[in-house]
C-alpha cells in the first residue's frame, strides 16, 4: 500500500548495547504508518538487539527513540506493558502454551493486557483468527497444527491489541519455503490494512520476490536502502 508520511517510529543517534558492548551505533531511521520494511544482517549483526530495543526489552543506551507514542529513551518500567500493547511481536519459535487450546492461548494474552469483557474477547479472537485464515482453530491444541499454522496463530496473538507496529523476528526461520511464502502473505495482508511492519529475516529469496525497503545491520551500523545506494549482499 502507499504508506502515510506520519512516523510511528523514529530513532535518532541511537546506541544499542548488550552487556555494555556496543552492537549498533548512530542508528537513525523512521518508520511511517503503513510502511513495510525488511531488516537483514548476518547472525550477530544486531537485528534481534534492535528489535529488543524497539519493544523495550533492552534499554536505550544513548540517543532518542520514539515508538507508538512513547519515548523509549525516557520510558518508565510501568509504561512498558502499555507500549507493548501498541506493538505486536512475532517470534521465530511461536511461543505457544502447548498445554492449552489456541483459544486459551489468545484469551491468556487478552487477560494479561487488560481485557475483561468476555463477549468482546470472543469477538476479537474470532477477528484475528479470521485475519490469519484459521477461523476454526480455536478449539485445537497447538500440536494439532502445522508449523506454518502455529506461526499464523503467533501472528494472530500479536494482532489482538490493534498494534500500530508489527515486529517480527525471523518469523519464517523455522519453516520450509512453502510456509515462508504463506506467512509472508499474511504479513502483507496485515500491512495492506495499515499496520506498519518490520520483518527481520535471513531469507534472501523472500526479499528478492517481494521488493521493499530494507534496513541492513552491518559493521555496527544500520544502513537504509531508501537513504543511500546500498547493495544487498548475497546471500545473508
């Protein structure tokens, strides 16, 4: 979709560290409402550290970071759960509770993030399951679903609180190519409805088939294919 020029995320001279070791320095970029961006880089280059900083799992060491209406460089611990309600987070390893149904997995998240009206919870659960193409999955257990289906449930879970930004950390990393394409189409559909998406990936062919803006973690810096003439290295 044609994205808005309204930034939902802005990083200014950001320093990202792990255990006081610099990982990425002088990070500067904006993400606009409805924009889709790939995040790439070799293992250990800082992709996951950047995403963790965006959802306040790592503190801002230096610089300014605005995301979904919050100043992460000044954020209080009590505000972090509120921030994360506006950020959908999708992980590589699904992170579903294996001892409860898909519906109970989703209800657990809603209760934990402040939902209390059962009718509204059921309605929202039905909406997100429909959005990822698994309307009838609510009563199933995770082990009854394929890996691709479990990842779609992970995406549905991330959508529950109507996030402004969807952060995905290698969401196709544990899937075969067929399911990778399937999962990407789910993200693209969500993005087309106005949610900004940052997808970290090692899948060079996914990017080649679906041209979009690319952020590259390389040599302690974040390079942006929209702001400079950056060549994508082969393959990452």
